[in-house]
C-alpha cells in the first residue's frame, strides 16, 4: 500500500469520486458535473482542484488518458487496474468504518 494517498489509510473524497467517475471514460468537465450530481452538490470541485488531482492520478498510474476520443480538445480519462485496486481497498475500508460505527452507535442507544 505504498501510494501516498494510502499512507494515511484513506483516499481523499475528491480522489474517491474522481476514480468512481472514470470507471467509464469521461472528460474533466463531465467529471466535475458527475461528482456534483452524485453528492447532491455537497462536493463541487473547481477546475484547479480537479486537474491537479487528475495529474497526480495519472502520475500514479491510477487513471490514464483514454485513446478513443474523437475531439482532441476534450481529453477523456479512464481508471486503470491499479486505480480499480485502490478504489476496491477504499470501499473495503469505508465498509469497515460503517460497520464499526453502526455497532458502537447501536450500543449507545
């Protein structure tokens, strides 16, 4: 688990939603819209935040530019196998957090 986002044991919320968004190829503006829609407006990434995160994810090989794009002005990104593995580890971690939280909160009631 050497990638830096997992050194703390968690993905940032922005990275989590970007990885979810690019399970199918998607360009940057569509990623921003998708995240805002999925979170009912709670998470709204600005272009600087989004493209900074995208560049970091490309460098880590968690996502890659998708080669099937017709319009070269809109670069699409898609998750890699490594990115899928990181997303699966995060989902497992989040499920554990939820299970443990529900168990403790249930005991407090």
